[in-house]
């Protein structure tokens, strides 16, 4: 899990496979693996931090650890502005 950025593990992030899934940041990696298996036809997912970043599901975890927008969003979430995403 050391790849992952958990600025606030109790934030809710939107699942890239299903926008109805709101996932705790600390559970996100686990959820993503399960949801990828449940949605084998989805080949490109959106970055949680920036919807214009598209990639393969298996690349998402790695991307999120280096995404330049991750610090911005976690800062906004702390201010209660997460819904502007
Ligand atoms: Zn999901
Ligand atoms: Zn990104």
C-alpha cells in the first residue's frame, strides 16, 4: 500500500467503474480490484483526481500515486469542496 497517497483515509472517492460507488480512500485499492473483476468489459477508467486522465484499470493505482492532481483534490476535500469535482 506504500504506493498510495492517503492524505485523508476517511475521504470518500468515486469508483471509476460505477459513480454510485462511494469508496473510502483507505478501501479504494481493494474496491478497485474487486470492481475491475466485476466489470471486465470496462477497459478505460477515469482517474479519481482528474476525469480527463484515462487509463487501464490496472494502471490506475500506480497513476494515482503519482497523479499531479491528487494533492489538489485532497486539499479541496478538506475544505468541503469535494463535490465540485
Ligand atoms: Zn466500484
Ligand atoms: Zn490523474
